[in-house]
C-alpha cells in the first residue's frame, strides 16, 4: 500500500469526451501467482504492451512467495528489518512506483491493476485514483463490507486500511493498481517493516503504524468470491476478452526480472 498521487481526471469524465474507453476491447488477465521479481517485471511489460497495442488491461494477481515490496525512492536499510527478512526467509523487491514499504503475504494479498492508454484519459484532472478506489469499494460492498477512499491513496473500512491505489504514468500509458488484503499477517508486517524510519513519509504519516484490516476479518466470504467481486467491479460495462500474457510478453518479463532481482536495482537508493 503506497502513497503516490496522480494528475489524471476521472474516467467517468473521460468517457464524456472519449467514449472509446468503453468501446475498446480490454484484455482481462485473471488471477495467478507469480515469482516476485517476475511480477514486478510484468508491471513494466504491461505498460509497454498497452502503449504499443492501445488495448487496455485489467490484471489481478498474487505472489508465489511472501516478500517485502519497497517503493522506488526508499532506502532498504532504513525501512526494512534485514535480520527479520533473513529469519523469515523473505525476499525484497523494489517496484517502479513510489510510496511506502509493503509486506506481501503469498496467502493473504491480492493485487489489482488497470493499465490504460493515455489517449483515453484527460490530462487535466485529479481524481482517477478516487475513481478506481471506488471500484474496489464497490467490490467490497458486494461482499458486505463498507469501504471508502481517503486521500492520498488509502481505501479504508471502519476497522482500518484494507487496500490502496497508486499510479505510474508513462509517455503513452498509465498503470493504476493496488493491494487488497484478504488476510492480514499483522505480526509479520510489524516485525519486518520499520515505517518510523521512513523519513520521506514522516510529515504525511506521523503515526508509527496504520490500523490494518482484511476481508477475512470482516466477512466469511471466500477468496474465490472476493476475486469474482473484484473482477466484476473492474469489468462492469466494458467489452473484454479473457487473456493471458503472450509468449513474447513473458519472455520480455523474464529478461526484466533479472534486472529487478539484481543488486544494482535493489540497492539503487542505498
């Protein structure tokens, strides 16, 4: 769950000016777990694919292995307890977007992402984060959980933070995504992360830890029901085809995974 904002306008307003966002056929890449470094690499591949093809993507995924996911600008030694990382046999990955360090539980975290050509999104707005956060809130509502968006990027229930939304805008495409907690491994979160040492967030998040909640803490709905609700919210009113990453996309991602798993990338802010 990270803390990045956007300068894009709501797709609802975009649709008034550019109805092709609804008419275009989207790719839906359904839930699957990925190696952490490959998953980070696929973020970049998705942006490249949408930039070249113009076909938007809805992608829901998970992690094959529990890990800590640090923000682009963070210093790992500041925000991660490296002794606990070794003790719990975790890996550390660095994503391409800013924000805070996240604990990614392979059994409890669901990732969602929407990748859209910039031509379908106006340049002069500020609420695309809110628009997609409300998609997540709508999915939660179908599960009987009331949630709402709180700036800059939190999705909350009365019990705490359950999801987030972040954005990465490139020349021709924009990635909007976040983490949704199905279960919350609070003990692991507390032991491996050191948010009090993240000086970049000190003014914005003075509290040591934000209260966390998860779907399993608020409802008896299953993970499968959660995935159905999440995909249903994002695919509502759009034309889509069920798809998977192509051989070329996976080949590109595997090559990039070597970069994202290398010390030069991981230690780039040390």
